[in-house]
């Protein structure tokens, strides 16, 4: 029996979330609905204008949110990341530990600046992100814990890592270690902007193919170059044995290698879409590593993502995750 259900690696970013109007994004010339990488100076410029808004803080990063969801539902997860010896770095690791996620950091820190993500939520619940990676951009193969990858059911790789040469190398090496040890590989495209500007790097990361892909409809269409989801699915089948595609208000489509399941949506009033896809992946991974078939796991994932968007912040409270599992 494997020690971990899911081993993952990703950018360790402290999410700082603010409610803003669309006019604020226009004024600051911020592209809405995507993640934009910025340097520290640009982030400070934006922060100076956000001081007027009330914000929330949480340990984040796409893969971190996913692995925390796995752990909160009763699974086991391990996270490879990199934070600095600063206030946000200490906050991040304490938050990760409290969530029950094991980590390569083990209370240790490195010299540098912990990454931050400014998450701006507009009244339509759309999330727009400005990320300064800080020390996370230096994540490398040196941080990988190969023995823990081998002792996991799935190795989960974050698409955001393709923006850093050393982090992309870590993703690729993690995939190779997983393949060599019979561990299934899972990959998320992360963001439409990543697909648009780093498509070749995503392809390089996946190598000859992966076991499980997570993406949303927009990412699927951008990556495959198709104009409808049906055609996009046929292309995705050529490089991913299984997949889960979120379709927003239309639910999701999941494929187990034989059957394509349509997962019904759960109608809610969305106030914040930040973390929805991450939690979908976490709940889905929990489901398929705990005896659920793809249809059952897809339904749990859709319910979880729907619950996440009804409140501010990238995650639910631990008891809310457990309630979802119990039905």
C-alpha cells in the first residue's frame, strides 16, 4: 500500500484576495480573468492601490489547494515547494502543516522572498491574478523527494511551473520518476494564459503522454486549436489516457479510458471562482484513490467546486470537505 495518495509539486504562493470593481482593473490596466506574472516592483505598485480594499490571506498556489483538498477529505498528500525565511514563508508552512499536508520543507526555509499572488475578485465572481513567484521560481529537481513520488498513487504536476526553466525541469523529472516506478501521472493546464503563451512547454512536460489531465473548456480549446469541445476531446485522447474537463455552468466531462461521462452541474450563486478548478482536481483525485469510479469522483469534484465558489477564498473549511465526502 502506498504511503501517499497524491504527491504534488507547484508554486508556493501566499494568496492575498481583494474584492474590486471592473473599473479598478481597467484603471490599473490589468487583464481580467487570467493569471499574469509580474515582478516585485509591479506587484508593489498594484498593492499600493489595493490598500484601500479589505483583503484575506491564505496559503495558496494551484497544486497546494489541490493537495489540501485531498488531505481534508481524508486522503494523504505530499507537497514539494519552496518558501523563504520571511513572515509569509513561516505563515505558509504553518498553514500547510495545519492542513495535514506533508512537505519537503519540514519547517525549513531558504534565503529570498516568498511568492505572493494578488487575487482580485470582481462582482461577477471572476478571479484575476497577479503573481510574483519570488523564491518559488527557483524550484528545481533538488527539491524533489523521489522516494515519496515512488510511494504515491499519483504524481500531480502543476502547469504554472512551466514558466520557470528550473521548475519545468522539476516537473519533467517528477514525471519520469513516476513513470519509472509505476506511479500514475496527473497534470493540470492551470490557466488559459499558460496554455496560450507556454503551450510548447506544456507539451514538453507531458512527454509521450500522461495518465490524467485536468483542464477547463477554454484551456482545452486553446491547447488543441479546436473550436468545439467534442473535437478537442478527440485530440486530448491522443496524449492523455484519462481526463477531466470542467465546463463551468454546464458541469464537467470525465473520461476513464473507455467511457466519456457527462457530470451534471450543481447550481449555486457564485461569488468567487478562485480555487474552483484546484478543488475540483483535489476532490477528483481523492475519489479515484478511494474506490470511486470516474462518474462518482466527477460528481464529488463538481459538488466541491460548486461549494468553493459560494464563499470568498480558495478553499473550504476542513469540516465542509468531510461533509461533502459523507454526502
